C-alpha cells in the first residue's frame, strides 16, 4: 500500500536496508518514535501519527525487518532474532530520529510487540528516552492470562517454534497471528512468553536490570476488549519499570468502537487524547 509521507532511508550495520516513515508536525512540540506490532507495517500507523501531528507531535514510525520497506524476508536461509531488531535496526533508527528531530531525547511508543521493544530500547539507550507510551501492549508471559488463554499460550509456546523450524520461517498470515516472522524472532518471543523475562539470544546487556533502573514517565494504555493483551499482561510489563512514574489508562468500547487490539489504529481519538493529556501533565509538550 503506497503512502505520501516522507521517509528516512537507513542501513543497519549488517547491511539491512529499511525506511522509517516521518509524519511531520507544524512547529513540533515533541517527537515520538513509534514501534509497530508484530507482523504490522509502519504504514498502518500513519493515520494515528497524523492525529498526533495535529497536536504538534511529530512521529517517526519504525519498519520491522522482514516487513514493508525492509529489503529482506524471513526464510530458511535468512534468519534473525531480537538481537538484530534491537541492537542493529532500532538502535540505528533511534539515533537517526534524534538527529533528524534535533532532540537529545524523544518519547518512545509501541503497540503490542512494539510496546515490549519500546521498553527494551529505553533500557538499551536510556540517555535518549524522554518517556514511554505503551499502547495495547504487554508481556506475553503465559501466567498473566486467564485459564482458557493459559491453555492457548502453552500450545503456542510449544507449537510456534516447531512450525517455524519445519517451514524455515513462521507463516503468521496462514495461521491468523502476526506475519511472516523469522525463526529467531519466534524463539525469542516464545522465551519471553515462557519465562516472563527478556534475555534475548546474543544480547549481552542485562535488559531486565536496565529496565528496573529507568526513571521516566510511562503511560500504559490497554483496550477494554483486548483479549490479546489483558490488563495483567500490561501490568507485568510495566512492573519491570520499578522506578518509573507509571500511569495506566483503559480505553472503553463505544457503539461503533470495539476497543480491541487493532481497532484503535483506525479510530485513535481516545488513545490520542490520553497520550496528549499525559504528555501535557509531564511537560513533555509545551
């Protein structure tokens, strides 16, 4: 799907090429770096970013390796995990966002898996993070779900890596969850779902300890009818941010708004209002 927003073309240290979509604001009062959910392209967040831009918040939307503008696709001979996503792609994009915006620190935001990576990136680069906004996101730790979903999560923990190993990649579109994902991403995701902690393969930094040391404002927004991410899942993730000033908000369903895991992307008014109010309370926008 084409779009008419400006982009920032980037190359990671290992040669991976991708684009970050820039949604500018007139006289920007803050900069936000947005991370998508698993299997979702950056362009799917343009409407949301434009709504924020209307409040003076310019947005840069990250593109995941293997999706959209990325020059690679997951396959048996092309694999990667959280290490590449975090320490190569996101680290490269984060520095570019700070440089392009002229800010030393910006707000990190994420949806679903992107919320987890927003926390991990803040832990990796705390000097660059002004605040965290987590939207319909939380830890996939299986113990944080109700008993029915516990059974589903246990099946997922056992089944997804097996399927990815057999196919050479995880065929998310065929299975109705996420997109075409690399085997390493599924292994790292499954490890966090099993243990509730983040120790990605190949990452030497103690991300759990770094998250406990963060001292930034955090907004956690969950959707009232989001069975993908129950409230306990969000609280498990924000509980890792022990020294941060955390606020939790729930977006309620309306007559024409189901308040589920994805609807907010198309009908973002309530989410944007919560984010703008939070930024104003913490003087993140002036």
